[in-house]
């Protein structure tokens, strides 16, 4: 005989897992120091400048 599954518990467990994944993503995005954020912004700006400099006219 199969095991009885409480669907409410399954639904809540899935929601908890999704929140945990989102929290991990936010920790990566927002849990950085000011210097790290500035460095990432500088790298993105340089990549944009480099790409714009290689465009054909």
C-alpha cells in the first residue's frame, strides 16, 4: 500500500524551497560590499565601451 501524502505539506515545502532559492540569489546580488559593486559596474561599463568600439558603421 502507498504512503499517504498530505498535499498541504508538499505545497508548503515546495514554497519554502522556492523562497530559499530566491534568498540565495538575493544574497549573491545584494550581499556585496560597495567596492565589489563598483568593480562590477566598472567591468560592465568597460565591456559596453569595448563592444561599442567594435561596432561597424
